[in-house]
C-alpha cells in the first residue's frame, strides 16, 4: 500500500511534466490528480496511524489505572 501511494505521486509528477512539455492539458491534469491522490492517501494513512497510537495510549493508561486499583 505504501509503495502504491509513492508510486502514484511519482507517476503523477511524470505525467504532469510530460503534459506540460507536449502541451497536453488532459495529461497534465491526469498527472496532477494522480499525484494528489497519492498525497491524500499518504496523509490519510498518517492520520490513521496517529489515531491508532492515541487510542492505544488511552487504553493503556486505563488498564494501568485498573491494575493499580486491584493492588
């Protein structure tokens, strides 16, 4: 999955540049969209990881509090 996001960004950059060079608005747009798709997927993945980490932290804190009460 991570490779697909990076690949989308690279392919998009290449398409965008090629479109500019050959004067193809359509290819340039396809490249921009593909690059943005990769960037957005990467950002969503990072957000998901951040949320998982924060949730894990809170659950661990709760378990630690419960363990202390039992002792």
